[in-house]
C-alpha cells in the first residue's frame, strides 16, 4: 500500500508525520510525504520520499505580516493569515502535485490539509483518513470545545461544537468550494465537517489520552491514539561545547519557541537579562525560527539554533516553551514540568490543559513579565508539579501512539 501523507504547517506540524511515514515503511508500505518546500532536507534526511508544496513557512512567519499576526495573539488574525497561506497551498496543489496524488493508493491528511485532501480524494476516488495533532473539534457532551470552555455541562458542551462547525464553514466554504469547482466537483451544500462525520472518515488524534481521554459518546471512527515520536534526529547537531557546559553545573532550564518566532524580541531579551541577573538558574536557549536576538553573554546561558529535544530534555530540570503540541509532548516524555508561554493557534489551550493537570503553568506571551515567569519557574520546581510530570511522563513512555495510529489506518484503509 502506498500512503500519500499531506502535512501543512510549521515544523511541529510536519515532524510527527515523518515518524508516521517511517512507521508505515517498517510495516512494508510505501510512504510519500507532501509538505511545504522548506522541509525537503528535513524529510529526505530520514529517507522519506518528499513532494514539495509551494510556500516557505519559516519565511512567511518571519515576514512583517507574519510577525504582526503573531504580536496580536489573535485567533481571528491567525485565521486570516491561514487563509492567505491556504491560497498559496491551493494553487500549488492544483498546479504541481495532482500527478503525485494519482500515484498513491490512499491519502492521509493533517488538520490544515484536510479540506484539500478531502476534495482530491473524492476527485480521484481514493480512500483517505485524517491524522491530526490538535485538540478535538468533534461533538461530545463530555467537555466543551477548548476555546469556548466558559462552562462545562452536557447541553452547553454539545452546543459549542455545533457553533464552531457553523462558524468554520462560514469562514472557509468559499475557498473550499472554489477548490472543488477547480477539480470539477460539485460545491458542498453542507459543512465539510458534517460531510466527514456522515461518511465516517477515520479521524485519529495523535496526543496522549493522559492529557485528554476519549469521550464515550464519540463515534468509533474518532480515536485518540497517542503521540507520534521520531527516532532521535540527526537533523539537529549537538554543539561540541554543550556537553562540557551541561556537566559544569546543575541541570538547566530549557527555553525555546520552536517554529513560532518570538513576537517581541526586545521584551524577551529584557526578561532573559533580568532572570540571569536575579537568579542562579542556568538556561539553554534554542532560537529555532525566531529572528536573531542580542542576548547577553553569561556563564549561565547557552545558546543554540536547533537541538534534538529527545536528547536534551532529560538533561534539563524544566522547560519554557510556546505550547506547540510536538514540543509539549517531548517535554512531558522527559518527565519534567514546564511553563507554556503561548503565542497563537492552539497553544493557549494546550497551556490550559497542562495547567489543569498541574504539570506546569500557562502564561500568554502578551501578559509575560519577568516576575510572572520567575514565579512560574519557582512554582513548577515544587514537589507536586515534579511528581505529576514524572508520573505523566512514565505513562506517555508506556504508550505506543505510532503503533496505535498505524494499526487504525491499516484496519480502515486496507
């Protein structure tokens, strides 16, 4: 079976699908990963076939428009930005990759790729499934939609999902139907989410049930399978001088915002400088996709551009991150508590969940101050948070999200 996996987004939206592709290949399948063009070296470095989709996500986020969107922290601004990215993606899918879709047997879509893959699968009469990393938007009476969690009782909870479906379709239906017309398909009269539910499309949520348990009232095709972890990456080299630095003192605190650029580098530099001046903590800062910053030189600060989280996090005592699901998973797997400084998208809701489980503290970036961050650092060093992080990490290490995901795909798609 030849799987075509389409993953749209930042590095955290692509890396788990490399793990999925490798797992499928180990089972004897073929796998081709389609993602934005800036991920070619990353994907092919693991020996996975890659098909580029036009668009360089890192450059888009670091652009003036992208940084403005990040500074707002607004869901509405993020939605408008996604629509622009989707326009670039849509044109490339039609022009550059339709021939590649014809070569595969079945399709797997990330959440952001879902609307386009649904239409392509219908056009080419191929089976398909959704494998997503996000918090669920599937109707349940067990809990409300994450960003409408003002109350929690069954009737309200169910209402939040119906409201979201209506809003999502109103915002996206013109673009989706324009794409469908370009493929010669009839326009949708109902929400695409309603269509997916009606057709019982497999919808796998790849995060640990330790963070959110599967509701009993979900239909069988909707599942929570566990995180998708890569083998240790050779993409991110360990600097030669890092190990001596780690050995020279107590475990450091990791700070990194992954593939989301820091919205206010001046504020962030000020906070790091004040932390170094008022505490004895050691910090390792990973710049990721953030623009270069003039951070102070200090014996208690080590800076890297990229680093293998799987190798580093067990050598840290805690982590300060943006709350992307991939980095959050890596921190929890290392059994250490965390501070989520959320910026955009689903990060605030992962922050809420982490805080509710007493695994860490959540601070929106727009509200970040030195005193708040220092207070959060001290809070997560307490025995309760350390114990919760250790026990949750043990549970996550006992799970096999990759196997569960592939098992579900094979049963559904074979």
